[in-house]
C-alpha cells in the first residue's frame, strides 16, 4: 500500500498521508514518499496550489513513529533536510500550501500543520504539543512558530501541559482559518485552492516569498524587503495588463454577488 497518495487535477495537487491504521504516523518510509511527492509537485509548472491532508478522520498525523524512533534513535527529530523531512519539504514549496487538518495533529504532526501556509480544520481536528511529555525538544520549528501564530502565553500553556486544543478554539485563536464538518473539509480545501488557480502562478510565488520572508524579519526589515522586491517587479508591469485585470476583478465581483 502506498504511504502517500498524490493526486493532481485542475492546477491543484493533493498529498494524503496514508497510514490510517497507524494514525498516519511519520515513519521513515512515509517521510521519504512525502518528500518525493513534494518534489514532484514543485517540478510541475501546472500546479498552482497544494493541499496536504491525512487519510481517515482520526488523524492528520500523530507525528514521528515513536516505535521506530525507539529502534533507530532520535536523528529524525532534528533532521532539517528537505529531501527527508516533510516539514522542510513543505517549507521549500514556492506555491501556496493548504493544510486540511482532518483529525489529530500531535507533536511532529502539529509541526507539519504549522508548515502549511493556510490551515483549515475538520471538527474532528485537535492539536497537541507533547514534546514536554516525551522529553524531546522540538527540532522542526514548533517552539518558534507556535507563539508567533497564537501568542506567547497560549503557546506556553499548550507546550508546558501537552493539553489538546480543539478545532473551534484553534480557530478562535487564529491557528486555523475555518472549521468544517468532516465531509465538508476537502471540498472547502479544494474550493480555496481552486480560487488560487485563477491567480498567475509566477505572481503567487513572488507574493508568497514576499509575505513569508517579511514575516521572518522585524517590521522595518520587512518593509525594506517589500520595497526591494516591489520596485523592480512593478516596473515590468504593463498598465494595459493592470486595466484588464481590474475589469476582470469587477466581473468576478458581479458573479460572486449574483
């Protein structure tokens, strides 16, 4: 059985973690297949957006396979190689990545969810950072990202207790954008991704870099980076193209209103 399912349709790629009997745990083999799928997607110029989800409705992923770690050591917990680590494979994706969180996202699975640019969740989704419970410090970014996404005090509460965070509270705290019923999650993710396919792919990659690079800097440095990128980029834009796109925006608004 394939540990990763890769589907492509209408400019959208979907990667599904496919170990439902093991809570989609990130075994060595699954991690390798996931990274290979990311490389496949990255090389496909027809793909505008990527959706990442888990098989079944119990787990997005329970994180690293602890039984396998017990046999092979903690090397994967500190792996930062995009060829072998799914979190860093997602980090290198230049197109938008939507995490459709269908069930629990625990520890390494929480880190994988945080690596997505946009997160939407099923009512079955729950998030937990159990690093403190198992005595392994994060190596894939959770200790730095979580506080930036939900605030320092909330991140400390989750990380110092290992408590689960339900989907609606995650939405209220800004960790996920929307919560859907289990059967509505993937259609919602596909609709969101489909909306992105109407944007020029090259522009999406530029804008994603602009946002994420700026987010990693302080405000003054981020503003300087925006200026550095936008001045030469906008100098190449034709005003006729801008006018055509303005008219398209108006027409799109009319259709949505209708």
